[in-house]
């Protein structure tokens, strides 16, 4: 049976750039342009995400130039707004209360991750110890460690993505967008909300495993909940937006 590789139009506009975890890269035109030979499996960290966002930004700039040359004015307008958001060039938007909340979350998670940099290694040693004592099976220990690893990577990835995409979505405040642009920015807001949802689940995983860290983790949960509520107020239709190929 022939593999379905039909491109999904616009899927890259609303994704989280986490190509290593995406089952739809073969149907993404953006991925094909940026990685014609596939991924080399780089280390999954914040630097990887920042580099990928910058690559997307450069690609977007070339799209803008092409759109302008072809007089595709609506598309050029949309891409120009996205470029401004990704580059954080708009002073007013970058200092929006929501953007400020995201900056706080970014800095607090940076401090927490630095302080807890040995958490996964310590968890590994603890599981080996408990397995040797017969307190849990090897399969149970491995499942727990995989959940912790996934939670850790999720927190690290989305902590960088959320601030960038919030500022991107908030570009809607700079003017009177038509229905097409309104839908486009709702899609950006949907990406933020999904990223916040995933981050909340990841923090809850850590909280269940390390109740002694409740105070610090609750601070992150409160921040994320505030970001979520503000986004849902600013974009009341975002949850209903269906991202092509993703929802």
C-alpha cells in the first residue's frame, strides 16, 4: 500500500516545532524545506527550539519577499505580522501583561531546572535501589523513569515556545484583522493553550512523584493557569479552532 505523503496545507503554522515527536513530518512542506535529508536527532533542549524558531523565521522572511513579488497581499500581510511576533519587534506587544507573565514563567522555570538539574539522574539511582529491594519491578521502574523523562523534556521545550507564540498571537491587537487573520491568530492561540495544557500535565507528573517539591511546583502551576485563563479571555474562540492535521 502506498504511503500517504500528501502535504497538509498550513500545518506548520500551528505546530510546536517539535519535529522529533511529530508523526506528520512527511506531510509538512516546512519540514521538507528545512530538513530535506531528515533530522540528525539533535539534543532536545531549549537551544534546539530557539534555533528551529530562528530557522522558521528566516524561512518566513523569504516567503514574505516571494509573496510581495507575486503581489499576494493578504499572505504577505499575515507573514509580516508573524515575523514581527517571532522577532519580538513590537515593543507594545512584547510588554503586554500576558507576555510579562510568560517572561516570569520562563525565568522561574530556568532557575528551577538549573537547581534540579540532577533530578533525573537521582530518580534513576532511586529506582535501581527500590528495584533491588523488590519494592517494584524493572518494568514499573522503567515506566516511571520514562514518565519523568517525558515530563522533564516537555517542560523544557514548551517553556521556550510559549512566550514566543504568545507574542505571535498578540499581534492581533495591532490593528483590525479580517476574518482570515482572526482565524489565523486563533490558531496561534490554540497552539499556546495546547502547550500550556501539556506543561500543566508535565508539572503534575513531577508533583505526584516528588510531593516534597510541592511549593515550587505549585508556583509554576499557578503561573501557567494564569497564562491559560488570560489566553482564553483574549481568544474566546481559540479552543474551537481546528489546526489542520493536528486537531
